[in-house]
C-alpha cells in the first residue's frame, strides 16, 4: 500500500512539473510565434516611410489622429515599442482582453477605453510570465521612459509617470482619468495593467503614462524605434 501511494505521489509530481513547464515555457514559445507573425503582417500592410524625419523637420502636427475603435475582438490595430524592455521589443496591439486575445497576441485593449492618442485613457493589459510574457518587465519602467504606439495613422509617444499596486477589483484604474471617477479628462493617458507579483495574481501592477507627442505615418517613425520599425517590415 505504501509503495502504491508513493508511486501515485511521484506520478502527480511529474504531472505537476510538466504542467509548470508547459505554462512557463511552451505557452511563451507559441505566443511569441503568433505575436511575431502579427507584427510582421501589420508592418507589411503599413503605409509610410521607414526612416525618421530630418532633425530640422517640423514637430507640431496638430491634434493626434484617433482611429475608430476596432469592432471585432482579436483584430490587430497597432504595435507597441518599449525600449526599456529591450531595443527589439515590439508587440501587437489587439482588441479585447479575454483569454483568446491575451493568451495569443499579447497586449489587449479594454473596450471601455479610448484608442491611441485619444483624450482620456487608452488602457491595455498583458501577461507577465506566460503566453509571451509581454509585460514581464513592467516593474522596471522609470519616470521618463518612452512608450511608442504605432497605428496605421502614425506614431504616438507616451512618457511613463508612475506605477501603482492595486487589488484585482480596482476597475477605477481604467477610468478616463485613472482612479478619479468624477474627473473630466483633458490629458491623453496610457494605462498598462498586469498581474502582480511576477509569479502570482493576487494583485495588479498598473503603469501610467501620458502622451508627449505624435507624428503621422507620412512623417516617418521616431528615431528611437526607426530600426525596429524597419526590421518588422522585413519580417
């Protein structure tokens, strides 16, 4: 009897180990492949020069163009570049935050939020340790870091301000003015949400940024991400 129980415990341990390997390793491989394909497809369809504008080029392009919200969950509408996460970091932006979107394509938009460049709160979510681990390094952001968003209309540069640790039920971080239910938005925010701590889900880590500038696709990409924009188009 003792031997049987021992064998069952060993079997359960092996199954648990295999599950952990699948969750922390294989899901990342599958998701990374899907995300690279999505970024490459977006880049192939993108219309605009791949070189940054000249240093002496105009920098005031007026109010940002704000695309209409995608209607179909799972549709890829842009690419996020975060140099703090690595000079080659580029991940697709997808409509929706359900498992079908986050487990495959990475960074999903909350449908209650605005689109990139809009007044209010452009809010996105992503996994931290599985399914591509798109926000694994969210805790490394420091004030002043740039986050670049590319859509068919152009490029939006957000500047990171601060992060916050909250409980999972804190939906007020997604409000037009984060955490301020009675406020009328005048700024253009980017809010990124992920699980906290890195290997748990007891809390949420929230990263807040604000729009610094934008430039249309016809102007070319910001210099800081120009090389990666070109690399994405080459596939």
